[in-house]
């Protein structure tokens, strides 16, 4: 494993950790998407399909809820 691979994994973990302490749901989901993006990158570097699939699914769920929040805000 290359050194940069570990750094991508650390960045992914950091972003996901930061998302857990956020109070605003929109910011939480955006930061979590960034963390998942790093995890997807990390998964490709390791050729680990469980990491890639799980984090891709989490991105889809986050986008779904962000879209739902935006639509609710537009109705107000």
C-alpha cells in the first residue's frame, strides 16, 4: 500500500467523524458525502468492493435526503 493510500483513508475517516459532530443536517450530509467520496477513492485504491459499494449507497441516501430538504424549503 502506498503512503498516499493511507492518507486518503485518514481523510475519509476525518470527514465522516466531523459529520457526526455537526448539528445542521444539510452541512452534516454534505460533509458526509465528501467523506464517502474519499472512502470510495480509498476503496478503489485498495480494490475493495465492500468499501466502494457501501459508501456509494450512503452517497445516494444523502443526496436523496438533501433533495428532499431542498424541496421542502422551496415550498415555504
